[in-house]
């Protein structure tokens, strides 16, 4: 079994949370105030430099952004299908039971990320061209 590299995990998590926050056009300060911490803590988390990140804080961030832990951690597709999903009606289902919709969700996430990156690249190009 492959060991987990905590630094790589924190870096991936931080990058994902940073991307989500920017896509929602939220400031560090507004997120921090919403979940009851300081904005330097959010900054450290987003930069992968907050080694003592506790699960309850991560859950607060996920709830604030309305994303799952799996989305925040950007798990591989193969792992997604082994997870239980809690539906809004309180029921549970094994995502692996709906393999095709799982792939569709993953593909849609990639499409959204690609669109986000293209938009921000174009904005940066526009700013540099001025």
C-alpha cells in the first residue's frame, strides 16, 4: 500500500480550496469570518502550510463552500466510486452503483475547472496586453 504524503495532501487541499474561494469571488476575510477563524489561517491552509488542520475546521470550510470532503481533497475517480454519498433527502447510496453518473460528475468537474482556468488565463492575458 502506498503511504500518504501529508505535504502533498495539504498542498492539493489548499489549492482546491483556494480555487473554490476565488471562483466564488470571496475574500479570505469573508470566509474566515463566516467560519469563525482568522484570515491568516485561511491563507496558510490555501498555501498548504497549515500542518495542524483539524477535521472539524476542514468540515466547516467544506460546508461553507457547499462541497464534499471528496471534492476538497480531489480524490481519484477510482476512489470516488467506493464512497457512500449522502443525498439531500437523508438517504445514502453507494456511488459505485451509479458508475456512469459518477463519470459524468467527474467529467463535469473537469469541464468546470477547465472553463475556470481558461477564463482566468484570458483575464490575465488581457491585463498583460494593456
